[in-house]
C-alpha cells in the first residue's frame, strides 16, 4: 500500500509523523507531490487510530469536490487500497473505513456548512490551498483538533494541523505564520512556534512523476508566476491590478494624525468572508493616508460596530461610506454609525486608486498606507486581473478573490475624490456613544 516516496516526500513524511511538530506547512510549486503525500498520511492516520476523524478542507466546496475529493482522495484510494475496502458517501464527501474511522472533505465558504463541519472534533485537519482562507479560519480549525482516540498499542493520537499551498505574496498571513512563525496581526513570535514546521517544494522535486511537457510549460511562464508555480517562491503577483504600488514609496511608519485633517471610514460587509473597515485621513494637500484597519470574519455586524466605535474613539469623520446592503447599514445605524452608500463602479474606482498611487511632479504619490495595515498590504500584492481568455485583453476585470480590503479601499478613495471635488468642508460629526456618526 502507498506511494513510492521521492526524496522530498521522505523528508515531508518525517515531519508529518514527528510528535513534536503539530502545525505543518507544505508550500511550493504546482504538482510537486505535497498533496499526494498528505492524502497518504490521512489514510494511514485513519487506519492507525480506530474511530478517528480526519478533515480535508479548502475554501470553496465546488473546488473540494472536483480536486480534493475526486482527484486526490478518491484517486489515492482507488490506486492504493483494495477495491471495496472503503465506503464512499458522495453526498457527504466522506470516506468510511472498516475500523470506524472517517475522512470528511468539506468547503468553508458557507457559514452554515462551516459550522457543521467544524462542529465535529478531529485528530487531523488538512487545509488545501490554505492561502485562500483567513487567519481566523485557521485558528478556528485549530480548536477542533480535540478528538481523543488511541491506537491498538494504547497511544493517544497527536492532533495535527496540515496546510498546503502554492506561494503567494510575502505579506500573506500564511507566510507570516507558516514560514516566519510570527503572528500576522502583531508580528510577535507565535506562542506555539516550536510546534510549527515548514517544508518548501519545487515541481522539480517530483520530476519522475511529471511529463517533461508540463515542466516545460511551467518553465515558460512569466518570471513571477514561474517563481511561484515552478520553484515555490513567495513573490508578488504577476498581473497585479495596482502595479504602481511600491512598498518603499507608499508605505509609511505610523504617526499621530493631526486633528485638522479630514477623516473618513469605509466599510465592506462580510461574514464568511472578512468584514472590513478602513480609516483614512486627508492632509492639507489632499493626500490620503490609510491609517487603520479592522478585518475579521465570522462575527456579526453588531460586534463589528462595537469594535469600530472603540477604535474610532473621539475622532471626527466627514463621512463613513459602506457597501449597499440595506440591513447591514441599518444595523450599523442602530448602533450609532451613520453610513452613506459607497460608489461601486469597480473600473472607475480602480482607476481612481491607480491615479493616487502614481508619483506626481513633486516625486510623491497621493495615497499612503501605514505599515501596520497587515491585511490591506497583503491583499494589494495579491489583487490581480482576470487572466486573458482566447487571446483577449486580460486587463478588464479584477479577479474576485482576496479583495475585501481592496473593495473598501476603492470606496474610500472615491469618497475622498468626491469631498475634494465638491470642496466638502462642513463640520464633522463627533464620534460619541450617543451620536449618529
């Protein structure tokens, strides 16, 4: 039974079976052999610990069924286990083993589905393409590693969180946690850093199992994509929407915002996807500084409102613009946060942001970001255009993925333009617990 391990897979197997390493990241190139190795580990864990549960998940259930379920788990079972040894429950995407163990495949893109999946306890949680989920979702998955089962020798199963991914931009939360072992929100060393292990993979590690034509196709990709998909290097995205963004130019150290500057807030609603609130301020020359962010998934709007009020303190705002969801806006207003409907013209908003990122005649742009905006600075690297189809123009529409702060950024920039255009300098509304903001 099982794979014939190549040298990199043997190295990975040692990490998977180590009792000291309980959070493991396999990051690397496309078809480098990492996911196949994890599939074998899930099966062997299920066989070793009767009655155990293993979860194999990724963000979108549709992708779970086509790739993780059909191409990985079922493919492994059909090739390496006797016919009829396992029972498949297609409706639940579950593999049932004779010893009472199970492997469940699931998507985390729906609140009800996520609650059902994470309502169970597991000894193993595997998240495929983990760059697609949030840091909060990963932390939630950790809490479900609580099942206690023993093998036939009486040894208790060591709970394991396993993540794999193709690399993205180096500011992504997974690079912070999985590669550098620091908290992506605070930058401090993770309290469980000693339990983390990371193995980087390249497609060349799996050469014996890949057609030469496939490697040639990866070698022929543009530089940034080639580095990520072939060599497993964390690099900024090729085809970035905001190619003008330069961290050395646009990112500044935090400072106290002068009281005379006009302030704004922008909000993009979300529950399964993160809810985002950005705070910005315009200086006397009309340069916009984004200085604070609130970014969190799985929390109701009422809780977000409390956080926004707490973070805002006694600051005064000219406007708070928000996505158009009427119920969410009403909820905010009931909590004392008055909003205006944001302008949602995506193409126009992107162009407005690009115009502000451009360096002017005085060698300065008109848009800056505080270095503490970890989620925004991660997403601005990952925000990219849809790839070209049939030779058409690729630069027409952004990919709707990892764009939550990007939506809020557009709302903010367009609102700032509106204020400047109409010379909006009326008295700001005080932010106090009893005012409509």
